[in-house]
């Protein structure tokens, strides 16, 4: 498992990757997800929460959101 994973892609691929991220990010590790349109960020976050992640930080810059998530231990 990895301590950190990063993905800078749109909502569809991020949602599809959620189960793989959950398998490959170590307990207590982080996933940084960017390239998300602000209006889609809640949908992406919900899928990652369902896959064992918690929100550490959310940053919005103009129309884009970055989510920093921590995998549950």
C-alpha cells in the first residue's frame, strides 16, 4: 500500500478509481484528488467516504476543487 496517491482528472474517472484507491492507499495514508469541478466535488467526496476515506481539506480555486482525503485506520 502507498502512503500517498494523487489524481488530477475529472469526476468520472475519479469515481471509477475509488475502489482501487481504497485498496492501494495504506490505512492512515492520503489521497489528493484534483481536477474536479466545484459542482461535482460533493459527488466525488461521497464516493470516497463510502470507500473508507475521510475529508482532511477542501480547497476551491475559481471553478476547480481539490480534495485531500485520509484513509481510515
